[in-house]
């Protein structure tokens, strides 16, 4: 019954339910169980790092109450329906990933369903954790203290002048830089006029 509650919570965001949401909810519940923690309720003890966005991440949020806006859900986009769960008090971290043959196994738990989407919809709600997932204790490449940071940490980039929060600055050649100015950014600024200049011409 608890699973149904979380699935309804997740599907409200989409007006439908899909296999990736179910995976997100199930992996969220499995991660909580592996750490022995409840979902966040006003606390920020649990940090979840999801390896994709979209429906899967919404399923994780429904199960764990972790969200980007609360800084308890981080997206490291590897294009995988996997997630790492971190106890920020102890530093213990576990990564939960689907079994490599999860889609094939789904038919065993929905024997009357020949359509793969429908088989996954049914099976992912009833498959045992040890059949669906691998759970691995991991160590974070970045210390949890650096990921979480501290309130009020702000500096300005010495190149672009923009504010940098949460100790995300880079110290390079004696300068304080944002990541975009310190290395290759995910965006480029064309030589042509800015958007505001275009609007006003």
C-alpha cells in the first residue's frame, strides 16, 4: 500500500505513471532501506545523487522527499536510471542500480503481458529488490562537506564578475574564478549582440 501512495504522488506531477517513475520510487525506497533512514521530513540528512533527470528523478523525489530546491537532490547526468544515497551525518553512501537484465526479468513477473512497456509497468511494482537492483557501498569522489557546503558562502568571479555560491569557485593562477571561466563552459557567447540588444533594436 505504501508503494501505491508514492506512485500516486509521483504521477501527479505528470498526470500519468510510467516505468521510469516506478523505478525511481522503488530505487528511492531501496536506498532508504539500505541506509536505514526515513525519508527527509524537514531534515537534510539524506542526500540523493541521481544519474538522470526526468520521470525517474520525480519518482526518487516522491519516495525520499529529496528535491533540487532543497539541495537534497543532485543531478549528475550519466543517462542512467541509478542513484546514490548519502547519509550526510555518517558519510555512508550506497549506489542502487537496476539489474542489467531487468527488462527481460520483468516478463517473469507479468507472464500474461507481451508488450514490454506494460510488462514493465506491472512487474516493476512487484519484483523483489534483490531481483531488480544491485546495491553497492561507494565512496564519493568529493567529500560530502564540499558537496553540501555552508550557508552564506559567496564570492564573485574575477573574470565575469558573477556571484558564485556554495564554494563552487575555482582557484587558478591566483584568481578566483567560476567554473565557466576556469574551464570550458557548457555554453558559448556569440560575438554578435546580446539578446537584450536584439530586443531593443
